[in-house]
């Protein structure tokens, strides 16, 4: 069986010895050895908190700037037409760049962390391309959706300004509150997604070469875990869930995936 990602790679004896441990030569059924779940959970939590905090800080600054600009556009009788249409295109592009770069680095970091634990040689460039492809396909589309929600919120707030007789301050406070909630949601949800997709970038490259890893859904196992995620905890892909289900399973989902390599003892 071909197991190396790098097409030009010719395994030296040392690699062959590792591979012998990974895939049983007699073709017997592969066995699974669980990751030390507790140890890995702590490590994942620390790493994720850092990434979330970093992204949240950037998003806070982004939404603050966006709201300041909107407040600057609004006249004494604020109207939707006060805000130039081009403004929405600009904020969309800005968010694409700021958050896209951060999510790309989360995905790569995640891929690297899994890759560094594998007894396999793989082509980093291909993994990198997959991570980039994910950002391009997913995030740039998602930004359109987020910008659309922001527009809608501004429109709704303007309606409320007249219909509910909000003060100018109350109008601006609404927008600030929206930004705060969105920043938190995007940071948590998208770090979850980018980490899972980062690991999958490696997993998919290995699959091309005939090495199949098994994906397992992991939760924090605390009181915040919802029923959807709780039911999936510790279950392999295909056992009640598929990649299209996440993680994230929902907004603010903090789950992640672990990958098992059949026949390799991670505890060694
Ligand atoms: Zn979850």
C-alpha cells in the first residue's frame, strides 16, 4: 500500500519500520488506540482560547470602526439613504481580509498540530492548498451573508428609531450591541470550523494516498454542551453524524474533532 504523500518520497529503513507499525503487514483488521482524551482536551482548549481571543479582538475593532462610520453617515433625521451603497462593499472586503487571514492561520495551525503527531511524511504544500481552498470557498461566501445581516440590522434599527421613538443614542447602542454579539459568535463558531477543516486538510491528503484516518467528534463535556453535540461526543464519523454536520453544529459550538490512525498507538 502506498502511504507517503510526497510523490517523490522514497522511504528510508527508519520510515519503513514506522510504517510497519501503522499498517499491519498481514492485512489483519486495523486496531484503534484512543488518544489520551483528557490530556488532549486541555491542550485543545488552551490553544483554541488563544485563537478565539485574537479573532475576537480583531472583530471588536472591525465592528467598532464600522459602527463609527455608520454613525458618521447618519444625518439628524437618519435614513437608510444616508449610507452610501459602496460602504457595504468596503466593509465586506475588509472583513474578508482581516478574518480570512486569521482563519487561514487557525486552519494551518490545526493541520500542523495533527501532522506533527503523525508517523507519516506528507506534502505540506498540498495540505496548505486545501486549507486555502477552504477559506476561499467558505469564508468569502460567508462574509456576504454576515454583511447582509449587518445591513438588515441597520435597516431594522432605523425603522425602530422612528416607529418606537428611539433616541439617537439608543439607535447607536443597538448597533454596538449587535457588533459585540456578532464578534463573539463569529470568533467562537469560525475558529471551531477552521480547526476542524485544518485537520481535514491533512486527513484528505492522506486519503488520496490510501491512508484512512477515522474522525471522532469531541465536546468539552461540560454543562454548556447542547443535546445535539452531547449525543455525538466520542462518536465516529458516520455514527449519527457526517462532515456536513460540523463541527460547528450550530452558532457558538465549541466542539472539535480528533483523528485516529488505524493501527497506530498514539500513546507510544
Ligand atoms: Zn458543539
